[in-house]
C-alpha cells in the first residue's frame, strides 16, 4: 500500500534476477567446503548412539576403512587420489587437447579427400 501501483507493475515485469554464476575457483572452493561439511556431518551421525554400526559394517566391503573414516581418517586413499589426478588432473587436460587436435586434423584430411574425389 505504500508503493505506487505503477512501481509494483514495473518490478513484477522484470522478474527475478538470475543468480550470479561462480568462477571456476569459487566453484572448486565451494565444493571443497561443502564436501568437508558433509563428511563431518556423516562422521557425527556414525558416532551417535542411535547409529546401528553392526548393521552398517555387515553391509560394506571394507569395515576397517569405514572405522578409520569415522575415527577421523581421510575418506580417500592415496592411490585413489593418484588415479583421480591421472584421470582428471592437468595431465588429462593436455591429453584431451591432443586428442581433439588429432580429430580436427583427421576432419581436415577427410574434407580434402572429398574435394579431390569430386574433382
């Protein structure tokens, strides 16, 4: 009732403003922060008296690893970190670029071959 009617119509036409997109660094940082929060929450749930440890341990493949995680150990092993770096790290980006360059070269070669065949 305190805003003029024309002002309300104008603001409703504009709609909600789109959310600001995160930079790659902000995205990575937010992922790390949220992962650490979720892991801490999981640890606290697993340490609570209501948690059925025996039923959980009976269903998992590596009970010792689970117990170590609940006690505060990392949720990933060094070999898993290494494999992740090989697959998704900087080295994989260079290999991807090389693969895409080779595919582009093959496409150029195919186009040249088609032009020669039509001549």
